[in-house]
C-alpha cells in the first residue's frame, strides 16, 4: 500500500470493524470538567449592602402602623409587634443581602442570595450583567438559589436588588463574575522560541535531557496580559535519541505525566499544543529524553476570558486533496509556492469565521521541507506547521486565521513539490458559543497496559476502539482536546477519529452497530514509528468517540485529554 493511499483514506476495501469493549472514561471526564470549571467566583457579604429609602417612605411607615390594628394573614403580613418595631426603628432596619456566585461549567453561574428581613413581602430582581434579569418574590429572611448561562466568555457585574414595598426600602448587593471558560483569538503564526538561534531563550543552546525551556507568552508578540491558554506549534529537532516533550504552565504547577509529542533520533517532529499559561505569563517545555534537543514554538492563537471566538466542532470533512484537484489545483504543490483555498461558506462552515481547526497532511514529498498554513490575505509567516523528509507522509493539527473572504493559504517551504491534504475538524467564530476549559492532563487509554478500563491487547488492524466521554452531568460539551499517540506500529497506516453515530450499549445489551468507516485521517505512521497528533474531537449526539486503526497491522494507541469546549 502506498503512502498516498494511507494519507487519503482512499482506495482501501472496507472491512468489517468490530469495536473493542467500550472504555469507561466518563467518570474521570466529569471530575475534570467540574474541577476545571469551578471558579473562585465572588462573595459580597451582607455588610456591603447598599440600602436606599424609596419615595413615600413616611407614608409607608404610617400604613405599616395602621395595619397593626387590622387582622392580617400570617402568610402575607408581618405581626403587629414586627410592624410596630419596623415603624419605630425605620422601615425594615434589618433588610440586607448577602450574594455569592460560583460556577461548575464554562459559561454558567450558580447564585446564592441570603436575604435578612423582617417578615414582609419582598420583590427580588437579579441583574445578570448581560442585559438579562430574573424577577422573583420572597417573604422575610430566606435563601434563594438561581442559575444562569452567559452566551460568551467575559466579566459580568451581577446585582441583586430586594425591595420592601410596604416600607419603601430597597437593599442592593452583588459582585463581578468572571466566567471559567475562555474564547479564542487567532494570531498570525509567530515564532516565540527557537533554541537553535536563541530566539526567546537566554542563548542559542539545546535543551538538555530532562531539562526545560521557558516560553514567554503574555505580553509577547502582541499576546495580551491575562491570557489563560495558548495554541502553540511545538517542534523538536536535532534529536540524537528517543524521547518526548511535555508542555505545562510551569511555575506553581506540577508537571503532568502525559506527553505532547514523541520523537526518535534524527527526526524533526511537530505537534500542535493547547496549554494553560502560568500566572507569570509563561509556559514550559520539558525534554523527557536523555539527550539534548532543539525546541521551536510558534504561537497560532490564544484564549482569554474576553468575548472573542467560540468553537464549533464538525465531523472531519476533506476540503483539499491535491492528488484529485479537490479544493486546489490538481498535481503536487510546487516548490516554494502556495495555494489559496476557501473554507468559509463550504460544507457547512459558515461565512464570517475567524479561524479554522485543520488536520494538514503532506504526502509523496520529493524532498525535505515544511508546510505553513496561514490567512488567505496575509504574507507567508516565518513559522512552520509541519516538517517532512523525502517520501514521508506526516500530518499535524493546525489552527489557522481565516481571511474576511473565508480563505486560507498553504505554503510549501520545500525546494521540491509535494501533495497536500486538508481536513477541517471545526471552526471559531463570534457566533460559536463553546468556550475552552483546560484540564490538568490525564490519560484515558494506553493499549500497552491493562489499565484505564482497558482489558488488554493491541489496537487491532482495521478495527476501532470506542470511548464514552461525556457523562450525563456534563452539559453543552462541543468537543474534547485530545492528544493521540500511535506507537509500536507493525506497518504503514493511519488513524481516524470521529464521533460515533450510536450510543454506548447498556450493560448486558447487544453491541452497537458497526460505525461507518471515516474518510479522513488524523495521523499517519510507518513501521516502527511513534507518532503523536492533537485532535479536537466532537463526541457527537451520544457523547461517544471512535478511534480507527485504518492500517493492516496492529499498533498501540495512547490517549491523553487536555481540555473541553463547553457552551453552557
């Protein structure tokens, strides 16, 4: 089988795929979402209440005194003693409001209002700070609970106003609520670190084995302060041994036990990384190998809690294949040249998107080089998205700014021609509502180990593994940010990742029908390789994702979860 067929997912006779037993990961995902979304919120105690006397207060107090002589309903009026006390001491002198707001989702707030009041009927108005309000009634001292979902990430001024009409007095309290979720802003690919020439480093020097390189993010290359996470294309090069690279926020955080990319001697390996930014504005890149390597990091976008672009996931769709003339002129992309292709307005992608999430594959290159994807109206950046050697088929996840006309460009930085394949997995836009919640990375599957609910055994050729991701308690999940790694490969193949059209079967029930075989690729490999790639995977209507071994030899699969896009 040729590398071209592997990259395209074409020309292969479909076999009958039998899913392995579904791997239960929903409990871990539920815990990760709850932990990531739990914000410090705000608490404004009762002693911060702003108390206002309304017009007609004197008349109201007189009416309150007069009512003490009349029979009243216990449910709707104060006792005679309470009314007299209120009138003598001023209208409802104890009236106060304690307000607390917290969250367990990307855009949601859970509000607790503690009202202290004499036994009068009260009107309560909750102003959520986004132009929306809720109005309820209460009686005397009480505790109220309300929830609200914001359409976009940001900081909102929440205000609770309690009105005692009978005594013409009003109490107000509230605070600033910052959503846990972050929105995406695309960035022209820009180099922030290159240890080969000292860019972003103290000097030009390799990163030692079991050593780290710090990358300044906030305040660098127009990335603002307050950035919560960053999309980096990380490349390891000048390798002399095998190893791996892990990205994490650095100071104040424990380095996770997961990896973002794996490398072998003599290979340059890129991978897209979405990683939280530390409080000092840096991220760290750890070289887990025993020997020094050079590291390169190019920023392609960042996340902030300011309203920007939310995310919409898609079932992966092929937009470009130069072997067929799909989306670009037919034939190999010439050396040192670019093609322009339209994304916005095609195959369900709307116009007006700000960025697009892609999987870009190079196949049948005639020489070494790199590919760079960038906005359709911009100059060629100095950064690269993937690197290749002659004859290699290699894929990499890419997030690319999109021009106003809906186009992007792909540049072949090699001095020799190559074929290019582009699959779209999702897009960012002002109208998309899902915000990013980064997790402390954790592993959900490693077929080399009988762990993570896996019964053991290899990732079998031409078959797929099903994982149920979204628990019932996690609402509004749009997609997961995963790192997929294939290792111990026995031959040439490729991985496909797609939402399952079927729910997980109940315990003891028959297996779900075989899922349709996807036509897109997430990563490609040859015999003996260890290949990573980031994937932003939709879990579809049933919270289930399938991972396909599209090759004809067994392999091993490792899955790490880095975050979730959530609209609630």
